[in-house]
């Protein structure tokens, strides 16, 4: 669906910087997060986790734990059924190991006790008989024919014959004649890259409070999608969805990492067995060891270019591992790799392999940052080889309106060229650099999603408006939704309040991910407002005794459409609401949709770094983000998303990584050893918002939450290459790696 007539309107509320509705509650401590909720008679749940990277569970003896005073329940995999659906079975087996512990930190048993001390003591009394098995944590090693087998028979129908036993899927995208394309090039470069897994790094731990008695359940949890939590937990526990109500708490960061379940089915099972409410809060080390980090990767990229800077062909082979269970993230990485370029010949191949690591979870644009890092690095090196301006070359080869994308579709209205031109015109691009400094740039891309959405809008008796929606607010959506409703209704922003409801109060809503909420929920909210306006106009028409078509809505008032409609004073929304009970009853608007037309998103990042030649330490000295937002509903939030994603990408490029020892145990399961960027590590990141309207939304909105994490990896790598005179092909670019490369060069 396109809304071309609605993308160039003059806005009164949308585009302003109104006060955020959750600010006071959060700074005063009134906001309730996952761990903040308690009820009388509540038990404390704790989980026993495997100390081994790969081990067969021969026996679990929990008798001594069950006999400990204060212990009310112990559960293992034996307390769960075996779902028929393979994807659901994987999620359940990740929550509680069945026949094998598949990674260090895999849950093998859980207890519920009267207090934390008793629960911890009970865990020590559970005896697990393990048969330690060979393990593999590196993606290249996992691809080998003789690799330790993580799970038997998990290859799907896409996997070619002769592939290694851990390969679970294969995918391929592209078009054109690669051989002919490379033959046209004056230079062809082929490079290999590796990236390590990183964690989303949310501050709030996973936490939940579960009650399940008499076949009915209540679940309070921190999540990006309470409807998905209900679906998964009901499936795992063999319940009807209607018998489980899930309420989402405030969320202290998710970034994709809270789009599945880890502890919720366990807490429900403990409650069912004990007959009491059970609360589980994960420790930081548990979060690192057992909740989804990103994929790690090994990649080969081959690109050909002419001397005047025309890219003639591009090819990439991506090998991703997403832990001990099959994942399809490589498909998104393969589609995104060359999305920024208009190429006649392009092809990307993707492979996924199992390893003895925790099950991967989404992290802002899953799969795209690393594949685009590899492509953008080779493009930059080609520019260096011919002495070409890297921004001009990207402009020359940029995807634009009407380009056949490398992954198949033809782009509609997109903003890549506009972001590149904005970067070219910005003072940052031509600013002088100091000693040991370098400047890098990279394009970024993300698909953006729509999906199932349901919204209710209710007019109160005093003319104020309440909106009920079902997507947890992880990026300012309550403000954005209220703003769009106010805009459509023609009333002030402070007359609208948006709340996030539980799963029994509204129809199904997909997870808050894919940068979908402001787009999809906003679209549904606008349509719900229009439905309410239609009802109000009909009520007023009845009062005035004229046809409904003769009443129009402007600036929060019902008015005659013209002189021929009659001479009536406009009726305000407050006046209409005050007499609603006399004109037909409550006034509301409701809309449900499986939203399409989300519109892809592009961005360009400029990064200046300084590399210390004595230590290899990299300091980011300047950073500017250019991104197409379609229409920035609330510019503060949009800028925050652009800055936040950039910071996470900077951490991925320079510091963050999972480090495993030779026994497959995670060595840096905490923020002391897993170092994320802090304020003192960074300059003020300058966001530059561009607005190229998305025709798939009535206000032109595009999602903005994910694209910003994509360019930093390559932008920083390209900047380090120029600052240090060396080019690394592995992330993160930690000081020891940079120093070693500089010393090797001499």
C-alpha cells in the first residue's frame, strides 16, 4: 500500500521534540522492570548450568536437593514434553538441556526455594553425571568434515551433499554474469575476514515472575514481545494460549536479545510443580554464557573495479555460526552484503554451521554488520589501490530508485544517494587530520519490517485520548505513537496517553524488532484515529441533520464541508466526547493489520581515529552519522537511535568479543573483561537526519533503530587502515592486534 499524497504534509506535532512520557518514572525509580515485581509467597528460582562445552548427560540425581529444607521444586528436561515443531523444540532444549549439554552454561536443572541462599545450596546438591565430548567453537573448524558433531541430522534441504556434519543451511542471492563482470575489471581483489561474536550488552538482566496453577498462568517478564513469549511458553508447557497471560515490564535494553525466551518456561515449570509463584533473575555471567550473542563469522569477498571507479562484479561467501542450534541469520547477511550497490553482476553465498556456543539471538540488524564490513573493506582497499575518493566511488556505484537490489527486489524511493551527498557536503569530510589519524567511511543498510499489529484508540469523556498497543517500548514508541495520534486527531500531544498492554487485552502483536514499531504501530494508530474521526463526524452529522459526507475534520473539530452543508459552529473533540453517551455511546477506533511497505533504510558513517604507534590503541576522535529516517517523528529519539547503534558498532569494531579457552569455556563473562565503550571512550557523535519519505507509510516513516549499527565496523576498519598504514581483516581490532600488525610491517 502506498500513501503518496500523505508524505509531504505540513506537520504540527510530528517532527517536534516533545517531553518523553516515561522520563519521570525512570529517573525517580517508579518504573517497574523485570526484577522489580514481587508477590506474597514467592519462591526464588536458580538454574544449574553445564561446566562443559559439550557433554552427554548420563544421569541427574536431584534427590539431595529435593530433600533440603526450603526447596519446593526441582525441574529437569524430564519435566517438559517434546514439542513436535522443530523450532519450538530447539527453544525448549536451549532453555533446558535434554540429552546433551551443548555449550558452557547450558541449563541442565533448576530449583525453586524459599530464598536465594537455599536455592544456591540446592544447586550444589544436584549431581550430574557427564560424559565429556569433543567440542568446536570456531566456525571454520565446525565446517570441516571431521569436526566434532554438535547435533546429528540438523541439515535442511538446502545443504549440498558432501557438506560437513555441522552445516545446517545454505543460501544464495544475486544476478548477472560474474565471470564476465570480473573480466571487465582493471583490478580484482579477493580478501578473507573473520569476526567474533558480541553480546547486546543490555544493562537490565533477564528476569521474570511466573505463576502456573490449575492450568492457568500469569507471567511478568522483561521482553521485546509478550505475545511471542506467550506463544513459546504455552507451546513448551502444553497450554492453550488463552490460559497464559503475559505482561511486559519496562525494559532496560534489549537490542534484539530479548526476542526469545531463556528462563520463562523454566519459571513456569517450577511454579507448576511447586504450586507457588517463582521469580528468576539471571546473573551477568549467566547472561553472557547462556543468552544469545551475535553470530561469529568467516568470510571471503571478491570485487572487481575499473580504473575510473566502476565496480564490475562482486562476490561474497559467508560462513556464520549461531551456536548449538540452527539459525538463518546468514540469509540476512547474504542479502545485505551488496545492498548499497547498483551492480550488473553480483552473488553472495551463505552457510550456517553449528558450534558449541550459546544459541544466537538477534542484535540490531542481525547478520548485516559483518557482511557489509567485509564488502566495504574491500571497496575501500580498491579505492586506495587506485587513489580514488572513497565517497565519490560509492556515489558512482550507489543503489538508487529503480535499482535491482543484489538480493532480488527493485528499490522504490530510497535515500542512499542523499546520505552520501550529505556526507560529501558536511565539513567533517574535508576537515584536516592530525598525526597518526585516519578517516574512514562506510555505507549501511537494513531491510526494516512491518508485521502483525493491533491498536485500540479510545476517546475519553473529557476529550482526551487513550491508546492501547502491544509492543514494548524500547526506543521511544509511546511518544511516537501518541504524537501520530495527536497529529491525525488535531489535538495537543499532552492530550494523548499510550500504554503497553498484556496479551489478554488486545489482539496479537509481533515482536518489537526489525525497526518495525514506529512504522507498523504508527500506521495502525493513524488508521485507528481515522476510524474514530469517522465515528465523530457521523455523530455530528446526525446532530446537525446533514449527510455524513458533509462533515469534515480539521484541527480537532468537526466542521461543515462548505457553505452548502449548512451554517453550523464547529464542534470540538471535547464537545463531541462530552455527549457521546447521548449520541450512540463510547467512541473508539480500532485497527489491525499485517503491515507491509516498511521501506529499506540506508546510512553513511564518517569516522576519524587516532592510532597510538606505541600501544596500538585506537581513539575515536570524530564521528558523524547520516541516515534516512523517512520522517523523523521525534527527532530526539531518532538521533538517540543513530548514536546508540553507532556506539555499539564501535565497540564491536574495537573491543568486544567472546573469548573461549581450549576447553570451550567462556573466559570473559562480565563487563570487567568484556569491555563495552563508555562515555569517556567516545567523542560526541553527530547525527544528521535525512527525510526521504517512505511511500508505504501515511507520514513517510521508516524504521531507524538498526541501520546505525551496520557501518561502524567498516568505517573504523577503514579509518585504522589509513591512520596506521596497515589493514586488518579480523574484528575486533584490539590494541594487541593492531600493534602486532604495525610491528610486522616494520
